C-alpha cells in the first residue's frame, strides 16, 4: 500500500505522540507499505514556525530515508486536477495534499476531521487516531 501522511501525522510520528493510533503506527512501520510525505507539509511546518505555532528542525528532511519515508512533490497532474473536494475545508495545504494523494494513488493518513469528511470515489482515507 502507498500511504501519504498528513503534516500532523509526521509531527506526531517524529515526536512519538501517543495520539497517533496503534493501527496507524502498524501501517507506518510495515515495510511492505511505502510511506510518503509531501514538500507541501514542510512548507506548512515552516510557515507555522514563522508565526510561532511550532518549531521544526528542517534537517529532519535528511533523515527521511532512514525513517522509511519518501519525499513527494506535486506533479503537473496534481496541479491540473487541483480542486476543493469538501466545501467546508478550503485550506490550501489540505486540498493540495488530497490532490497529491489522488494523483499518486496513495491512501491518505490524517487526523483532520475536515479531511476525513471528504467524499471522493478515488480517495482512500486512513484515520491516524485509530
């Protein structure tokens, strides 16, 4: 299975936060799964750092291979198909990550209730709290 992780999932994973559910942890540690994170997640973290909402040591990007996580960026297909799939969630980072998950044919692991409420035939969502 290919899994794109949401920004919050990465933060919880790195910080060993107990809110990350046992099923989610098992999926992320299963070496038969490919785990991805988007460049957009790192942009989101840096923006939040710049406004004082979090701190991030961006050198963690260098540790991704050791963590078994691959870095993915939006390609032209994700940009062409960009859409807001849930009218109650117009967050550009959320919607870009959904589009990347669709474009890359990944399941999308998140704890965000607005993303989890998104309905789309090709979107496979994994609740990171479970």
